[in-house]
């Protein structure tokens, strides 16, 4: 028997034959974080309690890793004296992306997730003192990453607002039973965070830069989509017997959202998204004439 580059397998008497097709096959690419998030969202209609419980267990398993990442990287990344090193910034970004992927899915289901909500509040507490996140010096690339971190923080905090008994009126009404209980002190802290998110969302819709740039900065489609849960949570304060401060916050967000939709040109990539969102708001308002009754979920 003689070795050949492409042997004839029919003439082989051996039990094992080398097939070159095995080694030249295309490698199977691993899933990215975005693909994993899309995978979670693919079969929304068939999501079961078991799937959510698996995500809860996964979140609890990763809690220590996420906590270490937040505590180690946040002081370095949000230093007021110098822009962060790439390694720390990338690690914190990935940690926040993982947090959004897991808890964003968990909090959208009517499952008893008290422990997970408390874990998320703890994680966000490590970042609350730095919000809104601003780089120490101007750097276009770093500013874009910081904007992404701000939007992720707003989205996660807004999800907390939507399931919290202190997220505005209607929390104790039928169909709006909170999934975890909070103390009045915790509710007050949540209201402070709502005010911070409100101010940031208004500035972002107005195109203002965190570092006080003169020229307006238009939103990208991805940033606008990520901002919608925060806008929705703030608009929920219009439901029911809202306090005067709640109405001021919600009305200003609604006005900023409509102004942004009007200012956005027809050639902008965000125009279609703004029209769709405003149309949904109109449909909701017509469901209860004379009263803006927004759903407690987004």
C-alpha cells in the first residue's frame, strides 16, 4: 500500500481511512452576545416558566463574577481625572451587556423573581453614584462607548421601575401587582434614580453631548431602540392618579419624544422608528379617551 494525496476509499481494506473533507470543513463560529440575546428572543410565544427559571439560576451563578467586574472596573472606568484603559472599559461593557441580556429577559415575565430583582438592584447600586457616565477628556470613541453604557443603565433601571411598587400610580391596581416589595426608603432612592434617568433621556433626545458640545448629536437607530424602555417607564407616570411631580416628569418626556420625532428628517435612519413609536402612543391614548393609560410592560 502506497500513500497518496487523494486515496480511493473503495480500494481500502483498512478499518480507518483519512478523509480530507473533515479537516477542510468550515469551522463553526461561536455565538456572539448579540446572537445569544436574539436567540433568547426568537421563540417568545413558547417561552415557559422553566426557561425563565434557568435564566434566574444562570444570573445567580454569574452574580459573583458580575459583582467583581463592577467593583473592579467602575472606579477605573469612571475616573474623573483620566480616560479609562481599553481593558477595563471593555470588561465593564461586556459585564453590563451580560446583565442586560439576562435580567432584561427575566424581568419581562410574571414569575416570582424577588431574589433576582434584589441582585439587579445591588449591581446597579455599584454604578448609581457615577451616573450619568462621562469620560474625563474628549474622545469620540470613548464617548460613544459611554453613551452605550448610559443607555444600558437606563434600560435596566427602567425595567426595575416597571416592576416596582414605587414606579408610579397603578402599582397596586388589579393587573399591576408588583413582583417584589420595597421599603419606603428604597422607593425614595428609586424616585431619585428616575429623576436622573429623566434628565439624561431629555438631554439625549435634545441631542446634547455629555461634555457640553455645541453641535447636536443625532441618535443612532440602535441607541433609540435601547432608549425606548426608559421612555416607556417614564411615561407610565401618566397612568392613574399621578402626583404633580410625576406628571411633570412624564409630560416633559412625552414632549421631548414628540419634538424629537418632528425634528428628525425623513432621510434619517431613525425616522421610521420614531413614527412607529409615536403611532403606538397614539393607539394607546385612543384606547382610553381623555386619559393616557400606558401598559406596565414594554
